[in-house]
């Protein structure tokens, strides 16, 4: 069942979970671009101003809490040593992780394999996974085959839609070169999203992955996503400067404090 | 997974029709065997097959959001089980017509054997493909087992056999041989159902979903205030107690009541209630198919904290 795609170029996104602040700017920029894009042909909202607003989005950001991971709960985690209560149990230290998710443009994209009409395809030249709306019959089977929730049905048109990696931006010669990037990458205020070619070991994104390592989502399912989530780094504690011998004034203040607290 | 009624009707009724087609071909071959089948009932049975398979296929297009492109579904048979099923379903009609034609003209046994074998092979292949549509999905661990295609094939053969017996009972001849096969199929189906029902495949965790090897992860916020396509399509959950109740309904309707009827009918040789057995069995399989979807959990729901 493997498409075993090894395309000459592997365009995709490197997303830095350390710097993402979960602001949803990428999702909004994506929605804005694709709503007007001829490639996507609209991205609908349902009951946008009503009681149950919903709609199709190619990029969704979810927030999680990570706790008990020794990498982030170690003694050098900021504040652990100097906490007035003394040592904090590892289990109580936690960290918020913001995870934006869009199409991973997988090497082994089951969404393409299962598609009965040939509407879903992976481009041979750059590995971008696309849907041809002229061929899609709206059976939802590709969405069933995707573990990352990357595909959403356009209920108005009855066809499946998904992230195009802004294929109508990245090759547009009319745009200044710096803007030939996906809308989500340009919109990110913390520079957590990077666009590049993962097949080229010298590219910006390959270098980042080589340096940081990547965090794989559902690795056991074997979809081999092209997009990479840069591994979260253990925080580095600031060196604590302690005077070996406090000055006269400081010692006086300590004594006064101690007297008061007694 | 959201249980779509059109897909439930499609899989149960086309499964029944294909199972019936297989037994009609075998019955027609065995006109002079120990288990007799009145040849005059063959065409009645063939009409039932046509109605069930056609209704099933029409019903299957009802869940499409853009049915005008449905004809394109025949194009990707090299990779897609859904496409393979479509191509074979289309092939089934001319093959069945060829076999009916050879029976109608009372052709030589050799010709009836060849055309019949083609019908049987095609019907079995369709049932298998329908099962594989679901079984090939790595994203739904509960379906990703051999139980799925085995169930689609066996349940089709079983419900088809009961309809076949009900049709055969209205003709001449002794049908106790068929009733014995029906009994074996019902028992085999019940065993497979209990195996599939008890099988708990390990499901990936939220840690696997996000790639955290250590630590605990919990959802803080899904990022949307109302339902999305994903939660509508994959978020359906059936309560454990309700699933257990419906599961006992499957045992009762699909297996226990038909088994009792078949045993009574074969001992009393009245054979008037076999139609009822077929109705109960098919109803049971409709509930089974509803549970098949309702109990399946898609891994994408891990991101939503489920």
C-alpha cells in the first residue's frame, strides 16, 4: 500500500514548538489566502455569525500541557531551586505546548493511495499533496486515511480541500522573492514556521532539523511526514550569581528580616 | 466514526445480494444432489439478487458530497480498494447476466460451471474489497485487522444463505442439506462476531500523536468553539452500556433467533418461517454494521483529547 514517494524536491514546513506562542495568526493568514485563492477555490464558513459557527480550515492550533517530562522538569528549570517552598515535585512542573497542524505532505500519503477517483495526488516534482476539485466526488475516504486531520470537506461545493502549501504563492514570479512562501510562514510573528526543501541537505529547514532533531507524530503509522516539528529544547538555567560574603548592609537587612519574620 | 445510514444499508444489502448470488449458483449446479434446489426458483432468486445489489449500490452513492464525479471512482483500481470494489461491482452485472442466460437456455453443465464460477469469484471479490476498504485504514485500529474482511464475506454469505433457504423452501425438493449449511454459517458468524467484538487492539496515545516519548500530555484547548468537520466525522462515540445492549441485540437477532428457527424448521420440515429468519438475521447485521462504525475510533481524535 506504500506510494514510496521519493520526489526530487520535498517542499514542506519546519515548525518550532519552542517558539510557537499559539496565536493562531498562521491559521487566520491561511484562511484569508485560501478563501481568495483560485487554486483552493474558496474556503467556506458555516453559520459564521450564528450560534454554532464552524467552517473549513487547513491549519488548526491546539494547546497542550506537558508535565513530568524530565527534560523540562529537571532541577535547572527556571525557579525550581529558588522556590520559597524548596524542591518542587517533578510531577507538578508543566509546560504549555502549542501545536499548529496542517497537511504534512507525507512521503507515504495514504490519502492519495485510497482515493478512488484520482482527485488526490502527490506532485512528482516537489512532493506537494493536492486535491483536484474537478475530479473529487466527496466520499471523505482520504480524510479517513489521514491521521493528522489535514483534510476538510467543503460542504458547499461537496469536494475535499486541504493545505496546498500555497502552491499559488511559492512559484509566483510576480511576487517579490521574499514573499514566495506560504501565507502561514509569512504571518508568523515569532518566526516559528519555516518553509523549504527537505530533500536538499543544505536547505534552511534541513539544517534546522539536523541541529535540533525532529519530533515525529504517529511515527508507528509509517506515513513519513515531510513537515518537521523541531524538537523542544531543554531550558538552560541562567547562571545564579551568589555573593560568597554579603555586604554589611545586606547582612543587616537579613537580620531585620529574620527578626520580623520571627 | 459517524455511522452513515447509506453506507450501512449499502454494505448489508449488497452483501446479502452477493451472498444470495453465490448460493443460487451453487444450488443451480446441485439440482440433482442430496441438497436439492428447485430450478424454477432460480429466476426468483436472481431477481432478488438484482434488487438487493442495485439498491445497495444506489444507496452507496447517497453519502457522496459530489455524486456527479462518482463515475471517476472506477479509475484507481490499482491502488484503491474503494475503486476495486466499484470496478468489480460493475463487472458483476454482465457476469450474472451471462450465467442467467446460460441457465435460461439450459446450456451444458460445463458452460454453466464456468459462468457460475465467474459469478462466485466476482461476488466473493466484491465482499472482500468492501471489507478491505475499512481494514486497510491504519488510522482506525479497530478495523485494521483480518476480522474486518472476514466479517464482510461471512456475514454476506450467511444472510444470503438464509434468503436462499427461504426461496428454496417454496419450491419442490428436500432442503435439509441447505439448512445444515445455514446452521454452520450462522454458528461461524457468531464466533467471528464474538472474536471481533472482544478484540481490543492497542490504540496510540496522545504522546504518540504528538511525539513526546516521556512525560504526560493533556489537552488544554482544541482551538475552536464549535464542531468542525473532524469532530463531526470522527467524534461520534457510543456509550459503553448502549453498545453492550446493541451488541446483545446483534447476538439475538442475527444469530440466536435464526438458529432456533432453522433448527425447528429442519426438524419439523414445515419451512414456512425461514423468511422470518432471514429478516431477523438481516436486521441483526444492520445493527452490527451500525456498531461497526459507532465503535470505531479514529486516531485523529487523540489530538482532540479523546
